[in-house]
């Protein structure tokens, strides 16, 4: 949706859905994590959190992505791939500028068997 000055905006809840689905599609992501309660308490106007994603929109999108990795994933590569995929999805699918994408790997899923 465009606002009068030509800037594209989107509901934070819709952005969270796009970010969460994009992150989960990256090989090595087992599932989304949870936004720590301390971060939820620091929310300011325009922020939304759900599904392991905290998003802020203030002219550009800033996102914190919390996830659980597969045990065989290279964590550095995984974090970089999630950052790139999420930034690309926001720019291409939504048409919004991206200020930052922070990836927090909260845990590694234990091998089964």
C-alpha cells in the first residue's frame, strides 16, 4: 500500500508472515524460535512480534529473527543466508527498504536416532 509521499507500507503482521515463511524456507532452519520476553518488553510504537520475529517499521524495515537450527547446519552460513533471503523478500515482494535483519540462533535441534 502506498502512502501520500509515495512510500510503500505494509501491516507489520503481514511482514512477520513473510519474514517467518522466508526464514523457514532456508535450508538448515529447523523451526522458528521465540522472541525473548525481555525484547517484547522493549517494544516501541510500530513494532510487532509473533512467530519468532520482531519487526519495526519506521520508514524502513528492521527485523529480528529468532530460530532453531538443524544440528548439521553451519551456523555462520545459516545466519547469513537467512539475512539475505529475508532482506530480498522484503525488497522484492513488498517493495520496502530494509534497515537491518538480525538473526539470532537460539538453539540447535538435537539429532534424532
